[in-house]
C-alpha cells in the first residue's frame, strides 16, 4: 500500500470508529514524513521510544504497520511515566573536632577520640596517662565489678585484642585506665576511701588464711597424737576419766584417769 493511498474502511462501522481510524491514519502519515528525535531527553514534540512505539506529547502510540497508530494508554500522563527519583541523602558533614586536652590543638586525627571519646590527639596519647589496662586489672586495682564497667551509665568503651598468652583463649577487653579511675571515684567517692577498702579486704584475706592454717595445724597434731597412742597397751586396763580441763595457752584439753596416774591431753575441733 502506497504512502498516500487511503486504506479501505468498512462502511458498516459506526461513525465514531470511522472518525477515530481516520484521525489515527492522519497522525501516522504525519509521523512518517517527520524526522523523529531518537534521544529521550532531546527537545521536540515527537520522541521515538523503540522501533514500534513513539510518544507525542504525553501519550504513547503503537505503530501497527497498517497505516494507523494505536493509543496504548490515553489516560496515562507524562508525570506517571517518569521514574520517581529516590530522595537524596543529606550531605555528611563531619562534626567539629574538639581541642586536645593536653596541647589544646584542634583534633585532626585522634585514635583515642575515635575509640574512647577521649579528647587527646595522636601526638599526646603516648603519655603514661593514657595507658590501657585489661578488664581483670580494672576490677582488681580499682575494686570494680562488671556492672560498674558495663551497666553504669555511660558504659565504658573498650577495644578487643587477641590474648598474647594464648590465641585460643577469648579476646581481651582493654579499657582506658584514665576512664576506669574516674569510674572508681564515682563508685567509692574518693581515692582515700578506695585505699581504705583495699586495706579492709587485705585484712580479711590475712585472717582467713590464718584460720585455714590453724585448722590444718590442729588436724596435723591430732593425726600425730592418734598414731603415737598404742591402743593394744590399754586392753588390760579401762581408764575412767574425770572432769576435763582447758589449757588456754595452747588451746588443748587435759583429763586424768581416776583409777591410775594416766593423763591424756587432746584438742577439740
């Protein structure tokens, strides 16, 4: 069929369909004679979407190849076709760095600030003030419990490192001693009260050790005396003991037989 020849139209069709076919045919003829713009962002009223689809204004048409176009979705607007761009994330602005607590210079880089929120630059952190200690040391030296380090607000920050004594053991938790000491002052009130508590606990340990030592010593004495006593020699005579007496100096008891001169000294557990 030539470009300018009119397609045959069924005379039995309703008038509104005939008008629509004629309208589409005229648009198709116009588009074939027009130079299509192939770039979707180029300016122009007519834009080619693909080989068989074009867009005029806000409406898409399908080229049937029969001399007329089919309107794909006449109710769809151009705004509906455009993809919705995701909202742009707010720009990341680095917070203002504070000054170093020692040299008072702005913190350009700070390992202590990044890991422990301690305002100290990398040049000043080599001081003995910023020493790291293990969790065991923190609890022993400053008489703290797990809740003091991990539950009391704010929880103290720490870093994890492999155990140097055995790599198969769990990771060590390292705390900044400066912050641990400050937490100990919150718990005990002052360094004097902390030292007094250490002394009290040390005295309790000494008393407990002495009690255990004395108990072991008594058990040893009892075992020696029982082994030296010859029960076979006492078969000929059954002792009848009187009232026992307590010897405070050596913490022993003494009792005498009422029928013979035998005297027995013993200890009570």
